[in-house]
C-alpha cells in the first residue's frame, strides 16, 4: 500500500494490566484483517491485506496513540464491511478508541457522501442568504395524526425551515406512518401557500429492511424533499438508499450512538457523527449540543462541526444540527460560536412558549431573518 491509497485509522490505546503497546497495536492490525497470528498468514498477504502499524507514540503512562493503515479494498465497497474493518472485533476488547480517519480518495469517490449537503439544503429551503437553518420536531409520541398535522401547520406558519418527526414517532397506532405522512405533508403545503414560505416536512422513515424502502418511497411520492433516519438503528446503508434510489435529503439522528462514546473505548463523536455519517450520505447530522441534557462539551460539538464541514475529497459538506435541549434564548449565542452554516434544532423551548407560530417567528428574528 502507498500512503495515498491507504485507509489510515488513528487510535488511542489504553493499556490493560499485562499489555504492551506494540503488541496491542499489532494485535489490532491482525484482528481487524487476517484474524490469525502473523505466523499463520502467507507472506504475500502480510504485506497487502494485513493492517500495518504506521506509528505508535506514548501520550501518558499507559496511554498511546497508534495509526494503522488498511487497504481500502478490504471495505469491499460496503458500509457494513467498512464498519467491521474499523471496529468490528476490537469493539469487544478494552481500551481502544478511534480518534480520527484519513480517507483515501478511492473510498470517498465510492461512497460519495451527501447528495445535497449544506448548499443543497439551502436551495431546498430557499434560504440562500447566510443565516442558519431552523428545525423543530413534532412530538410527543401518542399524539394522533391530526394533532401532529396541526403542530406542523403552526410551525410552518411561523416560518421554520424543516419540521421533522420526533425520532420516537414510527408506526404506532396513535399516528401510523402513512396517515401521519399524508396529514403533515398536506399541512405544510397548505401553510406554505398561505404565508409564502418554504417549510419542509421530514418524516421519520427509520425502519428495518422489510419496511424501509416502502417508507422512503411513500415520503418521496407524498412530495417530501427529505426524511429523518437513525443510521445506527436502520443501518448506515439506509442513508445511501434514501439518496440513490429515492432522491431524498437525509437528516441523520444519533440514536444509539452514545454507547460508543465512552472516554477510554469506542469512537470519538466527531468520527462517528462527523466522518462516518457524512461519508455514508447524511446531508445534516443531529447531535446533542453543549449545555443541553446530554453532556457533550463545546469542544466536542465544535469537533463534530469541523468533521462535517471540512474539505474531504470531493464530498459536499454536511450541515451540523445541534439540538437536545437547545434553548431559544441562547440560539443566537450558539450561532456566534458555530457559524451560520448550522441548523438550529429547537423543540422543547418552542413548545414551552405555548404559541408555536409566534415563538417560531421570534426565533427567526433573533437569528437574523
């Protein structure tokens, strides 16, 4: 492998009792590829198909950084095998955390990333000026389709850019997916005609293989420009399916990813929510904002923003969507921190106001609309 052709993965290693750093790093390289002792691997494959430890440096007592190179072809052109290559078997070991990835052009060209990205979402919403996009969520679970449609209409009259289903709205009897989809899309269309805005409704299409394609097709046929998907529930390829087969923009939700964010083991949030979600096709990515109810630091949020927007081959930048307890009163502050290419996701504090339309208009005023 030449350096420009390799998938270079950066790890932080925390040694367990009795471990040596060089053994741990070499063990990862073998475990993630040949899954055999080096002596059992043919010499030709050791050089071409087994991970290569490129660097190993001490950070502190018992902690090291390691960079391991893999042949891109080992991903097999599939997000499933890509994840397996990055963290499959070693996820069941201790003291291994992925802190960064250097991507080869071949993988970026294959996976292609967002179909719309930051600029495309601005075109879909009609927000071409440099202000942040706004987003809110329909909730709570248990409301029926008519009630959710009424909420959609109220938010759209206020001018919010994207109105998404809460990620907990699926196909429950209280508001079945197809009924909710039709009601909310009709509501947003009617409100847009009334006020001349261009609010979009993104239904939650997250589902298993048996239902996912039907839900994506229904969203497209109803006139939706995009959908909400939780890739760690429906699979990373759900992003590519929505993009390639149905032409839908994708707002990705981080449900279930938090189990990988422990300090000493797992994946850095910027790697998962930034690099991986973007490479797989997310146009915007929701994450829990600093100061909310989930405990991310501002530095972590800024690292996610950077990963979503940074130059990465020919991939479009994806839009960060901080949420999870973001307050209307501090929205302008966070835009000062994160910049205008951000989607402000606010739910609870708009609901707390009581008048959803007035609260939404006030939010837009504070953000420069």
